[in-house]
C-alpha cells in the first residue's frame, strides 16, 4: 500500500473491523497496523480483514490478517501456474497472449518472456515450474503494483511484424481478460523491458 493513496481507505477498513468488537484504536495503533501491512495491496488487506472478521469471535490480530493474505496468494499462484501450463500447450508460443492477471504476466516477463517459456518448457519440468512460479508470483504480488504489461507477443506476431504482414490479436487468457486498447509498444518506458525480453507488448502513451 502507498501511504498517500491507501492510508485513508485502510484506516476505514480498520475502523469498521474493530467497531464490530466495540474497540476504538488510537492513531499510534492505526499507524502501526499500516506499517505492518504496507507491503500488501489494499484489496488483499480488505479481503483478508473480511475473512478474519467473518471467522473469528475476537478482534483481528496482524498475524491472522497476514496469514489470510499469504494463504490466499499461494492459492492464486497455484491456479495461475496451472493456467499458464494449459496455455503453453494450447495455443503455445505461436500466439500472442493477454492474461487477465497482471502478476502472472509480470512473472512470465521477468523470467524470460512468453516465447522463451513455451520453447524451453518440458513436461518433466512441471513440479519445478510450479514451485518457481509460486515463489515468483508471491514475490511480485507483494510489490502490490505489478508492471502494466499490455500483452505478451508470440512467434506469429513477431515474425509478421518483421515482414509487414497482418497477424491475429492476442488470445485472452483467464476470466476478466480484456483486449488491450493499443496493441503496440511505442512508449519510451518500454524500451528497457524489451531489451530484457523480446516479445512483450505494453500499453502506449
């Protein structure tokens, strides 16, 4: 969470949660809560508080809230890892892909890109892949603000761009995935990322 944008909604979540237990917190205690949970994003915190309050007869403790966040993140990571594995099989590296989960695209980008993943993955690597994916997913999820990656380019688009041919738009992967508003990669902020991993689409200016 960012103090300048998330402190007000966070303190409101805190106030409502503790009001259920007839507890009022002073400013110092509220600030301590914020510091403890600041590495998580506001939506994670809200969801975790809701679960703790729903399940407990006592006022929330920081460890309970963190436990809910970490547990939920691991489940999300496993679900996304399996979705990525399915997408590697079909449509594979030929297609450009747009995952609904931005953290998933960040993991793929930071570990070499979509084409490299598809072209180097082997079935016997599945246990290792899932373990590493979950570790990376949890890492980037804790950063709370994953990179705004538009989509990941596949072989067909990269080759077609090179020879000036038309190509299919990205495949939408996962519930809630939306077609990028601008299927291009022109802005200056994307230059370094493209040096890191060929085949990344970003939202332009």
